[in-house]
C-alpha cells in the first residue's frame, strides 16, 4: 500500500481520536463521489469504478480512463484508499476505504454550498435561446426534449433496485423522478406559450 508519510501520521492520530486532524482532510467533488461509491460497494477495481459512473443515469462530467484512473491513484497516494490484488482472472487491484478516507468522506458529506442548490441546467439554458429558432422548430425542440426526458425516466427506472438498496436511496430515487416530472410540466407550459405565438391558423 502506497502512503505518504504525512498520510500515515494522520492515520495514527485519527486512531488516537484527534478530531482537529480529521477535520482538515478534504476531498473535492469527484473524489467524494468515488469515496462514497467505495463506502457502499467496496472493494472495486478501477475499471468497476469507471463503469459505475459511465453507466449511471445521472451525468458525470469528464468520465474516462484519463480522469478516473489518475483520481484513484491520487486517493491511493494520499492514503484515502488502499489496494489489494483482486480475485478476477487478471488479478487487477481492488480498492477499499481507509480510516483516513472515511474521514475525508464524512467531511465531504458535511460540506454544503448554496451554489449547488441550483445547478446549471443545460435544458433551461437552451430555452433562453429558443427564440432564435422559427416557431415550428421550437415545437419540434420541445417534443424532442420531452421524448428524451421520458427515455431518461425509463433508464432511471431500470436502476431503481440498485439505487433504493442504499440507505436513503428511495428518497434520492423519488427526488430524481420528481425532477424529471417537473421538467415535463414546464415543457408543457412552454409548448402552450409557443402555440400562442403561432396564433390561430386559417
């Protein structure tokens, strides 16, 4: 197991119950997501971690070997995870949380930012520019958006068993479905507005 000397020292102090060191262990959003995944499903190989995020119904930015594999290496170097040889045919290493990693995960979970309460929505951003399209194209745009949301709802449904198996997973699953339903509702309102702009025909 590769650990920096400083990380080993932090682990020793954590074992002695020194909360000041624990509170200083940080993880960014991508690191927190990986640590959280390992807390739920460890041990996992790098490829299993990559496939989890690639197959998730939620969109994760920059999910590729070039981003996930170095991230795992950084977590290992910092002592937040450790590795052992896997039991698969290729013997690929699998990773689990250390005490230090669980402390970083707790700190990441505690950290809230008001900017994250209303994340950027790509669909809403395009609505602001929808007037650039002819009215008939706007209707087609809304119809396509609704089809994609219905497809996403079906995709989310296919992950229901896995998501709801986690603690509070049913709450997260229902919140995601409600968020998609909300998009369908305001797209209907948008469609009505566009139809008014077209006016009566004939």
